[in-house]
C-alpha cells in the first residue's frame, strides 16, 4: 500500500447490526457532526422488538439483524436524515482488492439514541455472544447514516 493511503477502520452502524463500544476515529473529528436529542428528541421512537433473528457472516465477528426496524421506523429515520443534509464522502479510489465506493454520510453523536436502539432488543441478542472473552455493553453513540451515490 502506498504510504499516503491509509486504510480506515469500518464504522459501527447500529442500523446495520453493528454493536459494541469503540473509540471515535480521529480522522472523523473534523467531519459534520450533529449532537442530538436522543430518542426523546428529533428521532422516531424505536419499538421494543421480540424474536429477533441474527445472521452471522461466516469467518467474521460480523452479524446482521434482518428487519430490525419496522418499515415505518426506517422511513422516519430516512426522512429525518434527509432533512439534516448529507455530506459527500469521496475517496481516492479503491485499494487493491476493494470495490469502488462513493457515498454520502451523516454522522450524529447521540448516546440517547444509541441507548434506545440497544435497549429495544439488540441487548438481548448479545447476552450469549462474546468476542475474545468480551461482551458488548451498548452501541457506539456515533450513529451514521449512509446514502450511496450513483
């Protein structure tokens, strides 16, 4: 890899099933970040979930939770995110072995929203899951919304 091109760590995206606390990447410190009002503010209420299913991606510590948000919840999150405005996240092109990506993003630091999503049912999924002997205790409060650009 050329010395001026560094690989970024993947974002933990609660809507995509990512969980666990992690430090905010210094590279994102200058990005557009909006502090939020949590689940009681601008965000839609996330209803408690029952009988959540998980799909584990073979050979990784990644998983997805299909249909976690209801259609109404997903639409409400999308509408709010679009009203906030997305920022283009361009790249210099893909690194060797990677696909080209071009997207727009909103990054919101909101511990109350992260807690509301965690407590709506994701917390129950992680009671039996550990990675290197550690268990998740919540979601990263840096919530990200991505929109693909074509």
